C-alpha cells in the first residue's frame, strides 16, 4: 500500500480480456489488482484481480474517459461548418487528444444562421458513426451574451422566451448546454425555461454581477471558462468570477493552457473549488491537434502562434489545447494532485454537469471508453 497525494491511497493493476494495467481510478479509490470486464461498449463488472501475471503496460493508469464540454473545432476543422465531414474530423481529433466524449460548441452568429447550425449539428450527434469521441449534445455559447470577447458583438441578442423556444426546437431533443450572460435582459427567465426543458445553463461572457443570484436561483449550475470574459476581480467590487468561486452550487470549468489562466490562478482556483467543483475544458478551435497557422472560428480568421490562438484584434479566440494537454498541465501546476483528483476534474464533474450518467466513473453499467495515462504523463483515449 503506497500513500499518494489523493484521497485514493492504493496503487492498482487493471485488466480486461486483453491487457493488464498498473492502476485504475475507481470512484473512491485508485485500486490495485482491478479487473474491468466489458461487453458491447459497456462495463459489465469490476472485480479484484489477485495475479501479478501478464502486466502489459507497467506504470499506466486507467481513468474514466475524459469529457470536454467546449470544443469549437479541432483537427483543422470548425464545428460551425456543421457538415458531417468536418464534424467527423473534429470528433477524431478530440479522441486523439485524449477525450472520449465532448460537446461540439457553436458560438455567436446571426440568429437564423445559428439555428440552422444547431439543427445540422444536432442531426449529426443523433447519427454519430461511433468513430472518434462521442458527441453528448451541443454547447451553444452565445448569442445571449453581454461581453463579446472574440464573439461578433453585432449579433449579441437578448434571450427572450420566443428565442429560447426556437433554440429548443432547433436542437430537437438533443442535450443542450447554453451559456448566457447573467446581466442580459430576461436572463433569469431564460434560465428557468431552459432548465425546465432539460438543458444545462452556464453563466459567462458577462462583466457585470447583475442578475447572478437570480440566474443561479433559476437553475444555472456552471460558468463558462472561469476568469475569461468575466471582467476584472476586485476586493470591493466582486464580479462574475468572484461570485462563481464563492457559490457552492456552481461548477467552474477552467481553460488550463497556461495562457487563458496563469498557473498561479489555477492553483488558487483549485484551493477554493476543490476536486468537486473545478472542471477542465479546452475551448478548442480548429488549431487543436494542428501546427501553428491560420484557422477559422465562426467565419472569423484566427491565427495560432506558439500554440496560442488570437483573432485579428489580438483577443484570445479559443485555444489549441487538447484534454490530454490540459490534464498534464494541471498536474504540473498543482503537484499535490494525482490521478483521483484528475478523474474528477476531467471526467466526473463534466459528465455530472450535463447529466451524462454513462460517463464520469469506472463502474458497472458505464461506457467502456477510457483515458489511459502513460508513465511519461501523456494521455490517450481507449475503448
């Protein structure tokens, strides 16, 4: 029995019919000698494995598959292209980056165009081929915002009841995560309407605190990319980020690429949020998994240089991050954390937030899609 920095205190060995791994992160422990039996893409049973024989991948750790809640694009393609070829490439790139599931994300566009994109991406989600990372729904980030960031300010609009209903109809029953600004006109009513329809609501792209309490009371359960496009933090004038850190009801995804949020602030956020309220997210664009160069985001030209993506005005415009890279950076920034904590931030918390019950934990009945951490600290998705 070896002590670790996680609540989990056991080293582990994991096996299925083909392979044996050194460690497995279960919901409450990193356990030694664990056999995971699967059938038809589902975990059938998890049991203790006593033998030391046939260990193929010494030093590897099996985690519940990573879930990325914000993917605007990857592999050189963009979700807003909204055609199956582009979306298949995005899903394949997300998988290559270490995540087994994701939310294809659409940002602000002319309202009629956005609704058509929602229809097309939702249809692709329903007809997903089974290749690459699994789409669990859509993240619609905008146009119900008040602070544009890299979004086109000309197309920001209020979340009226009629528009919320149009969005729900366009999704056609596909799971939605909707980011809206707490200070937008009608934000609390829109939150209530979306939550009643089964959507998850996150607050974001807002540099004012007005409406925060009302939106959380109405059912908002997260914020979108903590610290970014939330206005400044001030000790006498708390903004959205400060309020979110203080509210136990909210999950706070963070873009851990070393640019959107400094490593010092990542550590401070984790100290406040702990393993139950922090989540990792990429906010990836087409540059993810690709070399530096020019890419598109919602029709805008963006450029990746040194792995940092900016628009023509110099604003950060998403990231070139993968979930595997985000996980590795988090472990580097927060050295006291270990695989159990990482499983909460990259898998359990994102899955819980959107109600993806088949994901988030190694347990019987769960999806047999995993993220494997190699001895060198790199990550890959496996089925």
